[in-house]
C-alpha cells in the first residue's frame, strides 16, 4: 500500500512544479505590461508657477546714486497703464507720472499740486532729464489718475540722490580712427571720453558720472539703462582700458563705442558713437 501512495505523491509534486513554471511567464508578462505605466508616471514634468512681478513704480537709479545734471531719469511701472492726463480720469488702471522733489508723498485721492516741488508729466512721458541744483535731494516718483489724483504711497517710490557736477557736454569718440577708414586686422582701437570719468566695473556703481567703455562689433548701441551683453560681439573693458586690439574679418564692419556704468548699464545714445571701417 505504501508504494501506490508514494507514486501518487510523486505525480502530485511533478504536477505542482509544472504549474508553478507555467505561472512564471505570466508573472513576467504582467510586470512587463505594468512597466510602461510606471515609466510614464516617472517622466511627467510639473512646471512650477512663476512668481508674479510686483506692482508699483520705480526709477532707473537706486538710493544713494550720484547723478550729473541732465542725467536722463527713466520712469517704470507695473500693474497700470501710462496715459496722458485727461484720459479716462475715472479709470483706476490708467494714469501718468509725477516727480516730487524734497517733499512728502501725496495721499491717495488727493490732487497733486503743480509747482517746482511737484512736476507733472501729463503727456505720458516715461523719462525726463534731471534738472535740480547741486547737492542732495529726495525724489519721489508718484503715479496718479487722469485728473491728477494720487494713487497713494502704494504707487510711489522714493530715492535719495546727490546731484554732482554742472551739466557739461558728454561724449565718447574714437581716437585716430574715423568713419570710412580702411584698416588692417588686427586693429588697435583707442577710446576717447569727455564729461565723464573712467572707473573699473563694479566700482562706484551708483555714481552716474563714472563708468567704462564697451566696443560693439557689427551691432547697435545699447538703450539707456539696459545691461550691455557680454559675448564675442560686445566686448567689455571693465578695467578702465582706453585702448584695445581686435581681430576683424576682411570686408565692411561697424564699430560702436558704448559707455556704461559700474553695473554695465548703458548710458544710451548720448554716450555712444558708431563708425564704419573696411578691413583689407
């Protein structure tokens, strides 16, 4: 009786092993089928929300800046639209700039006076030359509606500045090189400067009477207040250099000398000059 039972047990064991072997391919198949779903989940990218730009107004200068008379102040705003005075006076989203000199901000809803301390830019201007006596001043940029009613301190920005130096003729120029010249490469270029002082990049950053040279090859002058790029086309001379040697391909080229402050922010067209040269 023992042998038949052992035989039955052996048959049962073989059948069980065969069943488990048959189940393994199915398990692998299930894992392979599930793998793509796991991969898709892993490769999903979530773009984080971008922070909103804060509302308000600001100048193109910082607190403590030293500015020459005639310096071009720029007015900037985010959150409202600039429009001439009288345009939709009841529209809370439109208005124009006012410059307050050595005085307090006007409360919201109050009409801004028109005098030497309260300068209106009712044509919708977004810039103006600095015309203040020498010395230290507090200037406030204030936005108001079409009826000159202040939007209040929330839409104001104040900086303390020092006006230094009388208004003088400021310019940059090439020394010994003029428009239309035929030259050879490498070309040595000399930089000239009137009415400003040379200062290395990173130094005297808030002193708008100082700065350093940049040479732009086959490009345009940099707009006032914009940072001069740093690449093969825009060469920086941040150590205060007044001469440089550049390699140029044969043919016609434009050379633009651009002066900028200690933070590489351009002084604009006033302190730039462009010439054309032909390289043999």
